[in-house]
């Protein structure tokens, strides 16, 4: 059934709407309380009269709502706060577990690196490390660099240049450790990272369980401290001026 919303207006100003573009307000009373809750039995501030333009009821009047954003006839789904809080909690838990896993991996890598003996000459190690650093890629290289105290500021040179400068100043022992670190990171990126870490940890006799327990305890302590601190109170602008 089509309707014209120009009832009482000039024909040239009429707008014909198909059935899916309006909600007809029922003239009859609802049969019970449940039926009274249905949108078609409710009036709204957008309710207007329209005239039927086709079918067996041409020319008859109907009360309709043509506003697609009407909160009565097109209500938005109610947000379930419980489900949203549950989803947020799950996301936070997932991020926390990822952070813990990454930290454990880096700690194990550092422990393995510390167990690497000095073997090759500096020129050999520089050559190996330079090529490994290129293969690792910038994001992973930045993670390894942080293990050695190299942090790139916003306006600093690319991490590759900073890391290369660090390697040129490093001694053979440090270069040996870096070579093992980069090898593990590169292999882990192309294979099963936990398996590669376990394999390397076994070779260098690193206790991964002890490291994992320590990292998890640190994260628990940080979460507890954050919870106890609570939100930081904002200083009113007037107080700032007075100060």
C-alpha cells in the first residue's frame, strides 16, 4: 500500500511513499497489554495524516509516522551494560596476557643472551649482526634494541642506524649476545616462537619457569598499585590561576 503525505496540500507538493518507508498507526485499540507495547499502536510527535494512493482503499486516510529516526517506531537496540563490561574485561585480559607473554619472551631472550660465550672476532660479529638486523625488520629490531638500552625518540634517526652505531661501539661479548638474540627473533618470526625460545633456553640452560613467574608477579603488582592509586584528581582552572 502506498500513501501520499501531502494530505491537505497542493497535488504538486505531494510525496508518495512505499510501504517500507512509513509506519501506519493502528486505529483500533490494542487487544491486551502486550499488544499495546507494539510500535504500531503508539503515536509519536512525528505522527501525521496521509492518504492511500493505491489498492482497494484508495482515498482513505491513515495516521502514519514517516521518520526513520523516530525513537518510538524505530527504537535503537538497548545496550546491555553487562555484556559490554564483560567484553571490555575480556579484551583487557587478552591484552594483559599478550603483554605478559611478550615480556616473558624478552626476559628469556635476555637470559639466553647473557649465557652466550665470546667466540668470534669483532669484525665477524659485526658482519653477522648487520645482516641479521636487516632481515629482522624494524619493529622486532626495536624490541631487541630496547634490551640494550637503545630507545628511539620521535625525531631520532631510524632504529637501524642507531643500532648499527651501537654495534660498532660494542665489545665482542655484547656482539656475540646480539647475534644469538637476532637469530632467535628472526627464527621465531618465521616459526613457532614459544618452541624456538624453549629450544634456545635448553641450550643455554635458562630456567623459563622462574622468569615467567617473576614477570607475572610484576604485572600483578603493577595492576594492584594502579588500582590503589585510583584516578588522578583534576585541578580546577581557578586553583591553577590562584597558584
